C-alpha cells in the first residue's frame, strides 16, 4: 500500500535551478521523514505524476517555475488554483497544471 502522503520533487539536475524540486526532496530525505511520507524524485512526466498521486491523501509537488517573481520565491497552489496557471509556466513539455487537468479528466470518466 502506498504511503498516505507523497512529496514529489520535480526537476532536471542538468538544468541548474530546474533541479530545485529534487534538491528539496534530497534535503528532506537526509533530515528524515515520519512514517507514511514517501519522498520521490521525478522528471515531471505527467503519466508518472498521475500514478504517484493515485491513492494518496496528500500529494505535495515541489518544482521550479517561471513566474516573474524574484528567484527563490515560494508559490503555494492548491488544486482549484491550478486551472489558472498559464500554459508554458513549466520548463517541462507538459507541466504540472496539465498533469492535474489530465488526472481530473481521468477521474471524471472513471479511468
């Protein structure tokens, strides 16, 4: 059975600050996490993200974004706010907002 909470660090370590999510997960892993929390590094592939979210009570995703805010700024978005994230915010082919949209459609059609 999957842990009830997953923290997913997204990024590409070959692309500088794009590895921010993975760096956070590595730091959390070194600090130690309580039972029931799984830490995962990911390249941000939408299909992989959807599978990682399946059956979880909580999914936290850490990723670098282009937002116009100062470097190092932290943005907290919840699912309802993801629909407002403009396309192209992610440096990945399909970004987090698109993955959330796909997951919501799959759930709506029973997939």
